[in-house]
C-alpha cells in the first residue's frame, strides 16, 4: 500500500484520482481549499484550507505531514482562464502562472523531506503547454503557465534523480470537468484517471522527465 497526496482533490480529475486510488487500496491524502460531499464520502484523509498558491497554507500542511513518507505527490490543482490577444489580462496571466507553474514547484520544494528514494512526483500539465503541438494559438495565460510547469518538471527530474525520485509531466486528455465546462467532446474523469494511474505506475528513473498523454503517447515539448 502506497501513500499518495493529491492537490485540488475536491472535484474533477483530482477527486477521481482519490476515488480510484482508494478503491485499489492505497492510502490517500486529499488536499483542497474546501471539501465536497463527494470527497467527504470517499473515506480518505482530507486536508482542507490548502490553497497551493499560499505559502502560509503550504507550511501549515507540511507541518501536519511531518514524518509521513509520500510515495506519490500528484500536483493536480490548476486553473484555466481564457486570454485572447485582444482581451489580454496580465493579472489573469500572472494568476495562472502562480497557481499552475510556480506553486507546484514551491510545493515540491516544501515537501522534499516527505519524499525518499522511490518516491514519484507527478505534474498535471496539458498538451496546451506543448509548443510544438500549438496549432490554434490564444489561451496565453494557460499555455504559458503549462510550458513553465513542464520546464520546472524537467529540471526537477534531473535534480531529483540522484535521490532516486522520478518525475512525470502528464496530460489527462480532453476531460469532461468543470474546467472544460463539462464538454461532451471529452472523455470521463474515470477513463482519464485509469490511464493516468497506469502512467504513474510505470514511471521510474529510466523514463523520468517524460511528457505523456494519459493514453501512453509521448508528447512533444
Ligand atoms: N479537464 C481537462 O480537459 C484538462 C486538460 C488538460 C489538463 N488538465 C489539468 O488537469 C488538472 C485538473 O483539472 P480538472 O479538469 O479536474 O479541473 P477542475 O475540475 O476545474 O478542478 C480544478 C481543481 O484545482 C483546484 N484549485 C484551483 N486553484 C487552486 C488553488 N489555488 N489551490 C488549491 N486548489 C486549487 C480546484 O479547487 P476549488 O474547487 O477550490 O476551485 C479544483 O479542485 C489541472 O491541472 C488542469 O490544468 C485538465
């Protein structure tokens, strides 16, 4: 039984990670700003009041988790705000950069004492953070923040390899959640997370630093 920490666990993909990991018998620590009935009903450990962009709440969490080894740290929390060229909102771009890129990096740094040889760190990035794959433009804040997240993950993969810690950058596919206004074009959180967990299970020091689609395809940077 491994211990997983999932951020942004109250809904969407984060909630589904908690559900599937719990179902297969893993230990789950679910962090969120505020819980939901669905998360409360899973019977996992819930740490509420955790805003990943607040240094204060991250320190509070780290103090509570002192001495607990985390086998898999899943940085799932994220935000998507639309920013077209003509409606550029620098404040929105800064906010997305803060939540999607800088906070997961700082959170990992804060949790280093909870990671050990064999631990894994997972960043939920997006294909929209692939420069090569960008054929539709726009979404400045989201795209820029996810590219930055990919770069943070790649550097961490190199820096943490000597400690035996592996890192993955994962794209969940187009998933029907609040973030995508529950699009009918997308796959369900359940389908996405089945693939994501397979990727995490196969993550090791040989393939650390890879950018994968949940379906197993290797994505271009
Ligand atoms: N859905 C897709 O098609 C898709 C595609 C590519 C990548 N992704 C990535 O997958 C991850 C999960 O997406 P999703 O579709 O499940 O999104 P979602 O349904 O909108 O859920 C986002 C989660 O992030 C949390 N969150 C946002 N800002 C936070 C903060 N400052 N501190 C703590 N938690 C925060 C939200 O908590 P609150 O309830 O408190 O707001 C919520 O739990 C994200 O990183 C997203 O970028 C999703």
